[in-house]
C-alpha cells in the first residue's frame, strides 16, 4: 500500500507494564508504518522498563501523569498533539490490546474505499475480540432511549456503520476531529469513546467497523457462565470489573443514555431502562462476584444516581 498517510498511535497506560510493552510491540510490527507512538502513563510510579524504552526509541514518546488524568484526559492530549503535529490519523489504544500485523493496513484500505464512495468517515475501527472468551464486540447503535450492540454476524458486507465503537483500535480522522467538539474530560474513564463517537455522528461524520480487521482486546477478567432462567438467555459473560470501574461505567453510561434520550423525548423510558439494568447487574454480582460484593453494588448504585444528576469528574476514591 502506498504510504500516503501520516499516523500517530496513542496508548493509555495504567499499572501494567507488560501489557503496555506488548501493545507497543504489536504497533511497531504493523505492515503500514506508524510514525510516532505516544503513551500517556497514569501509573503512580514510572517503571524502569518504560523509562529505558523512552530513551532508546526516537519515535516513542512516554509521558507520565502519576496523578492519573484518566482516559479522557490522556486521549485529549493525544488528539491535540496529533493535530498540532499535522498527522492525518490518530490510532487510539488501551494498554490491554494487541493488533494483527495488517490491522492498520486494512483500516486505511477501507477508509480509502469509503471516501471514494463519498462517505464522510470520522472514525474507522477493527472488530474487537475478547482475549479470554473469544467474544466479538461489534459496536453499538442508539435507538430512542438506549444503546444496543450491533448484530455484526448478520452483516454480509465486510464493513458496516454504527453509532459508537470502543477507544481501542479506533482510527480517528484528524480533519474531522478539528471540527467535532472535544472530549468531555469529566468522564475520566469509561464511555469516553461512546460520548465522543456520538459527537462525530451529530456533526455528520460516520463510524465504521471493518469485520476482516480484528483486534485482540481484554474486557476485564471475563468468563462465560450459564444464565439463570430469570435472564431468559442460555449464558452470559461476567466481566468482574473493580468497584472503581463499576462506578464510572454506570455513571457515564447513565449520563450519556439519558441525555440522548432527553433529546429524543424518551427520558422516562430511559430512566426505567437504566434502573432495570442496575437491578440485573446487582443480581449478577450477588450470584457471581461475592468478593468485594457490597462495595461493587454500592459503586453501581452511586454511579447510576450520579449519572442521573450529571455529577461528573474524578469522584470515586
């Protein structure tokens, strides 16, 4: 492929040196070259390996923020730096992702294909595959009062459109990013990507997933279990997130869904839907996550209430 695009990759790092190193290595092995890799490390204490690696590689920039500015803060820095340095795309990652050798090449191939078809591409992303369970996550769409996962297996084409994708693996068109409103730093972590993608959609840009381009990604400490009859499904995945993650997940998802539902006139239904979802998760925690059970339940409840009230920021200690 002709190397006509200038690419910066970005990684949010936190307290997992080996995961960061594996992610960096997978980026350096891409068949389409990446010109610069920026790592924002929120770990409390910088590791010797990352400090040494920063001194060895000219195209690797590692910045340390021990006060922890979160995904939203780090990603905001990455987007602005990539724009300032006139890159064409920012390829964004969580530390717990690893690419295939041709992931970027495929994304750019389909970007060219879609733009030639006059599609206004804002973000283009691979199909994430859970490293542990093998489950695929095909992105989400918003309908009236809730987000729903795309049934990507029903899509016959090699690519499809959705409303939002996860941060990891997303290739952001920086020309579009200069027009789209910036990230909401008050989200800190979780749903940062959903909210940002919806801003692209509101500005007329499209979000695409490429089925043939996959990303190995870790979704918590996940495992699959048979579901009790009350859930009306054969099985579901337990992600076993920390209480901190539960708080931000419920707060930010509640905030995004209810504010979008308010615009579409479905706010009451959205509130009921969020409360039903909270009840289901509490039942799952009681049955399957007995360790730290009470603090996790409190995190989900507090997150939901803060999301309803719009209480954003770094609020969970």
